[in-house]
C-alpha cells in the first residue's frame, strides 16, 4: 500500500519537525500529550488450535499488553485544527504467540464551529501483525468525512461516512478470518472425508484478499446529568471482497453509559449487536437455500450426497453480541482501570458459534 506509506512518512516527519518544509502554515503546536498504557489479563479463547494441540484442554491464555500513544494538535493558519495521533501496541499471549499493531489517526476541522456544526475530515492508517493467526495480518487505510452537531446543551449528534481499503497479507480459505476467536483450521480439512471434499470451494486456499468497505455511522450523546452520559449509535457497513462469498452488509447498534462518581471514579458499560448478512454466496457457489431456516446455504448436494450436510452448510445471516464493563480511578495523570468483556458470535460455516471472555486490569500514564 504505497499511498499508506507516503501518508505515514509525511505525518511522522512533521511530528518530529513541525516546521519542516511543506507545513509552513502550521503556526504553533497547541497541545501535545503522550500516553503509556500497560495491562495484564486473561483471554478465554485467543487461539483454540494451539492449546488443543498441546493437549491440555485449556483454550485460554493470560496476556500482557502495552501501548504508547501520542496526540499532537496544530493550529493551521488560525483557521483550522489538525489532530495527529499515532500509537503502537504489543500484546503477548503467554501460552501462544504475540501480536502487534501500529495506528495513525489524522483529522482536520475548522478552529470553531459553524452555526453549531463542526465538520471535519479524517484519515487512518492501521497495520496489524499476528504471529499466531497469520491470515488476520493486514494493512488498512481509511478516509472519511464527519460532522458534530450541537443540538442543545445536553445533546450532541455526530455523523460519519468513510471509505476503507483492507489488504490482507496471507492466503486463506473462505471465512478463515471471520471470528478471530474461533479456529477453523482443524475443521476445514478432515482426512477422514472423501477426496472430493478437498476440491470443494469451502476448503480451498485463495490468494490474499483485498476488501473495500463503505461505512455510515450516526451517534447521539445525551448528557443526562453532569455525572451521567448516555450514547447511542448505529453503524452500517457494506464490504465488497475479492473473495466474493465473503462480501457482506452489516448493521451494528450500540449503547454506552458513562457514570462519573466520587470525583475520581468512572464506571462504563457498553453493549452492541452485529447483524452480518453474506449476500453473494448464492452466486459464488452452487447449492440450495434451506427453506426452513431461510438463512442456511446447503452445499452438500453438489459435493457428495452421502456426506452429512452440516459440514457443507453456510449460515448467511450471523449475529455477534458483546458486553463490556470498565471501572477506572483517576489520580493526577494516572488512571487505574479494570474491565470485563464478554462476546458471543456466530460463525458462517457449519452452524458453529464461539464465546469469549476477557478480564483485564492495568494503568495509563499521560505526560
């Protein structure tokens, strides 16, 4: 992704030297913050295959995570504000393998709102590397526009529309990147199945896919009390993949409640529901739609009538629900936090599903 590298080099260069050529309109650095976060926790199912092969029957793993983030704001000719936020993260799963990521956010907005409306443009570059799940390694680039609308002193409405390019680095079988907590490698190719199974599209390996995603998002912040905030959001995504069967549309409503109490404490609870519909499976592969469920695509007729159809079914409509609790204590520039995350997801192949729980505690230090 050459365009991503060019943008990344440009941003980092001007972070190091704001007065560098090409940024002459930058009159001053208005704010700079460096944030370091470190935590430890336990993930119930980060890599099912690794632990299953070890034979211990335990699918979870303790982990440690570390993040360094920089936020720097510039005044651009006293008319616009530029906000640049690069960050790097590393996570070590003690029983399996590690992963790391690099992220850069850039947004430009007017220095002041226009008639209670603050428009902005934003871009994002994201690099993810995973030593355990290689098919999840990818580069992302996002470009979008948004607007914050101050409806009143208690209500703020935000709209965003974005275009996203996702380039995966590794070849993969279909849906192997769906549901990162669920391993499908062992179930994908079973040596006990007839030879015809290995020629079925569901079990072939395809070139590294490229995806294009269009996003629409709306969010309403409601300041109910000085110490209580309620946020409700709705996101729509339309993803076109080079692997046609993996193209989908998705609708995600979410709710978040933030309660600040006793001056230095904060409690957050958030939940969301993802509804994902794979709309191109019918054209990509031969098969038939299950008349009873109206959402399961049965391919067994085209493979072998003597094989159990469950191992050749694709669920076209899948739901993922999650719930997150977070408690934080603030002391000067230090934040101490603990969180509990739970998720249940449906997997497209073979009517399978997965569960995940994550417990985490740590601290953040800004300076």
